[in-house]
């Protein structure tokens, strides 16, 4: 088949998240001519907004920390938690190669991952690790090394940054969350470092101390820049091009212009899921039917999945989700993941009738699933209320609400979801019910779900 190509490379990678950038780096290190395309104006994908925690069994980092892990135990653990139609060989490929992947990334980038004593979510299951050391987190990275590219790196999620702009590391969360000894000085140093990043601070809100997902994405981009791998922004996948029974390339719309890009050795589809595509959610994941407040980035609309399906590719388990409860602040572009707040003393979750219907301290995945099932069966869990007392309010952050910030100083949109009462009855009245489950404050807790309506409030949208 003869064709006119606007661009030719060995490998075309669609998507600039961690999966796409790491795939591109591996190809480049093996002497391939590589191009990454990203349809959004910012790079890094959902990976850049995430905590960047990765689950790796039997890693070098775990061994260095004194944890003697077993790949066979890891297989048992994942096998029991996976769908029956997932082949054993897929799971064995993951648990057998994950540590090798991390070793390769450490040798070929400046990203440094550490294993943390963070227990597996279902540590009680066969093969689970109650002592942890399978969860790995990246150390901070100096974003100044990225030069101008740091300006187009996605911001961290509001749930993974302080005040919506100050990046923080996993260890620092503990210091500020529990106000450990010396926390004011620690916070002051972080704020001074941010605000005195001159002259950059006059032209950007970006924190150039990269942590969590920003550190992972930034470290991969640094390595790609050294390997001279280009990354096109505003360049979305429109369709794959097939020739002689093989994928020959793709049509990429770059800055509004359609371009035919030939890929001599292959196309890597790493464009994320479809959590922001309402039609695909309706078709494949009806248990989680509202896309508007998903925690993913706006580019997650299933482009790569649809492109593959158009050429006859099979799919599997599209109904499966990474579920979690979130706080949604009106006007924000995503929900804020609710993780540690639910397990702290002095709080509980209730439905619209004020009934506690789950263990709020369970893993976010389990809580998200239980909220979804409750909503489908009873219609009263979307949104749920996150209720806490006076001591909790002044001890811990909860979503967008910080403990040392008085109620009157909260963001205007935060005030619309923040209810307060001096007694149980008064709080229940604020929440729209006849009786209250606890005293103090309440805040809508939402998940990947459809609209829910309280007895005396207008619809509250919610999502993951």
C-alpha cells in the first residue's frame, strides 16, 4: 500500500502518562526513533496528578529495607483479588517482571523509588503483606531541570497538594496531618521555598519541587529529553491506519490539522481509560454512571479503546473500575480523593437518611464499591455525608477544609457543601433530615456515581 505520510517514526506512542512515557523511553533506549503525542495542552496525564504509588512485590528496595518478599505470595494475593477471566499468565507476568521494571527505570532515569511499610489493602488475604514494603513512592525531584517543559506539566491533584499549589511528599503528609513536632517551621520553609522561587513565581503557579505524580512524570520527561524524544501537545489520536493486515500508523490531529504519522515498528496505545466519556460509562460501567466529577483528567475519553475497537480489537472487563469516595467542590474539574480522613477518630459516613451503612475506614476501593451498590439498591448514598465532631474539625484536614482555618475563611464554594450544627438535631436540619447521626460538621462525600437528591437540597452531583 502506497501512502503519503506527514511524519515517519519507528514507534508512535499515544498518551503522555507514565505508561506512555516509560514505553517511549524503553523504545528510545533500544535505538528506536520515537514520537509521543498528547491530545491535551498539558503533559503527564492522570499519572502526573496521582500519588504515583506503585505496587511492586519482591523489589530491590524492599530487600534493602529487610523485607524478604515472595513472588509466589504476590501471585496468590493478586489472583484472589482478580476477576476469574484474567489468565494466570497475565498475573504471573506482572508479579514476575514488576521489580525488573522498577530496577530498569531506576537505572535509566533520575527517579528514585522507596518501599514503604504500608500494608497491603487486603493484608489478611493469602499472600498479603501486613508489614507492607510492596507500596513504593518516588522521592522529590527538582523541576527546574525541566526548563520550559515544567510549565506544561500537569498540576498535582488538589487532593495531593497543600492549598492547591504546594507539592508535598508522602512523608510530609504525616508531619502536617498530625502536626508533629516542628511542623510550623517545616511548613514555613516549604512556603518560603515556593514563594521565593523568583523570577519564576511571577509567571507561574507551578511548584518546581516535584513530588508524587509530578516527580514520576517529571523524571520520565527528563530522561526522554536527554534521549531527544519529542512530545507533541494538542495532538490527539483520531484513528489507526491499517495496511496489509498490520497497524501502519495513525491519524493525529495536531493543533487542528490532521496528520498521517507512519509507525514502522508499532503504535503504543497509552491514552488512559474512559472515565470522562459519559456514553462509554453508560454502556460499560453503569454502576458508576456520572463522568462529570471523575478524579481523572479531562483527556480520559477512551480514544485509544475506540480506535482499537474500530479495527476489531477485543476488550475485557470494561465494567471494572478503580472506585473511591471523593469530596467534590463545585467549580472544580474533578473530585478530591478521600483517603486517610475516613480512618481518623471522630468521624463517620452516613447516607441521606443519616444511617451508617459501611465501614468508612476500609480501603477507598471497597468504600467506593459499597457506595455504588448502596446507591443502586436504595438510592440514598449518592452523595453520602461525612460527619465529624468539634475535636476532629480542629485536629485534621478533611478534603478542602483545613483544621487551623476558621469556617468563615473557607473558600466560598467549600462553604456550599460544609454544614455545621451545635446539636445533633441542628446538624440534621442543616443536612436536610429529621434526626442526626453525630454532632459537629458534615460534608457531602461522593464517589463515581449519578446525581443524588437530599430531602431538602437541590441535586448534588458526584463522581470519582
